[in-house]
C-alpha cells in the first residue's frame, strides 16, 4: 500500500524537497538576501537546478538577477584547529640560567632595576619594593604580572628599564661550545622565556645562537586580550604551542625553574632540569648545601648539569609508572 503524496499547490521546492513557503523550512530561511546561511553558486555546465530557486525568482531587482545564479545552502561548521602532526622533538629552551649563567651578573642587575622601578613608580621604600617583587614572582611566576594586576604601572616601560644593559656582553657567562651543542640537537628549537623579546634576542646574539631558534616566545607574546601571562600558565602554553604547530607530546622543556617543570609535566611535556648555572646557597652555619641537581623530583624526566648531556642519541623516555596528573 502506497501513501498518497500531498500536492504542493505549485509551490517551488527547496533543495531538501520541502515546499519553499512552509514555515520553518530551510527554503524559507533563504528568503532574505542577507542571510548568513546562504551563498550564491553558479550551476555546473550541462546541469539543471530547477529544485533550487534562482536569484531572479527570489529577488528580481538584485544586481546578479540576470546571471542565472542559484541559491545554495551551506552548513555552518565549527572552526577547525590546525592539524599538528607528531614527529621529531621540539626543544623548548628557557633562556636565563639555561642557555647562559644569568645568576653571575644579569640576575642581580635585573633585580636591582626592578626594585628601583617599583620604588620610583609606587613611592615605597626598598624593603616594601623587594617584598612586592619577590612575592609577585613567587605567586604569579613573574613580578610583572602582580604589578600590572594590583598597581597602575607601565608594563612595557618596566620591562625595558629592568632589562636594558649597555655592557651586556661583559655580563654573560656560558658553556664553551654552546652554539655547537644546541645545533647538534635533532628537531626544532624554540626559546620560551618570561623575559622581554628585545633582551632575549640580545642575549642570543651575544651567544651567537639566535639563528638556531625558529622563534622566541617572550613575555609580550604570552599575554592575551585581558591580561599579561607568563610561565607556568597552562592556557598560555597551550595557545603558544598551537600557534607554533607543536604537539605537546613532542615538546621537551629544558628549564632551571622546578615550578615550571612541575606544572608543565602535568600537560604531558617531557622535562629536563638543568642545574649547572644554579647558585649554591650555604646554610646559616656556613656549610654548603647539597649541589643542585644531585636529586631528581618525580616530575623531572632528566636532570643534567650541562647542555652536553643533551647530545644526540640520548633519548628522553617517559616513565610509564607515573600516574596521569603527577
């Protein structure tokens, strides 16, 4: 038994086979020329488009009415993220105390410059300025983030003043053959630093390794539309890696700051803790503390003292016994 087809009273039919005038039908949604769900397409040669209304039928006075164009419905799809293929390792190098020994002269100069800027900008004494600088660094990962969130301060001027050194070349200390060691590593190489870009590139130029890195992700590149961000912010790193077309599974973070390694290990990134440039702080009784790097926290895949330990052929193997989230 066949169901009797209902007449359409001579109404043109939509591409979905429904009467064009039926309330809520796709064809009725195309009656407005400014509809975002419709586009114009030329019918292929040798084919008929009688099922699709033409511009002349819908809008006789439209400038394209005489061109024989038909209305086609396009589906709205979500914006797709770029495909990131896995493969060779992608080295994410911190800058200070990783590629060079910043604790020798540069860190003391940066700390002095930041403290003096806070004194002048906020009209506080040196004790309060040091408290704000160290407290915001521990809380947010960078002093700049706390200063911009809690005080009226020019962020770009702050970074420039605290990281400008006319005699930068004489302040830098680094491993011998650092350019050869970095160049020998397989895969891509990126600098990921909480320092400003101008300073970072100046240091890389002094080390003669700037050409070895495909990009420098500095603190200016980490901010979003609302606020400044810095390591170890998760959302910032995810976005930075998407922009660089880097899979987190391929990334290897080489860093001297353990809190950054701990936070980013939770994202599945392999971690290398480099300790050769860290200062040994003596106890109150004058006895030296244990040499940094002689132990390895659970969130560190490898602990090294020199970039020489990253020589080709030495693999970073994930420890399978670690539970997700550790």
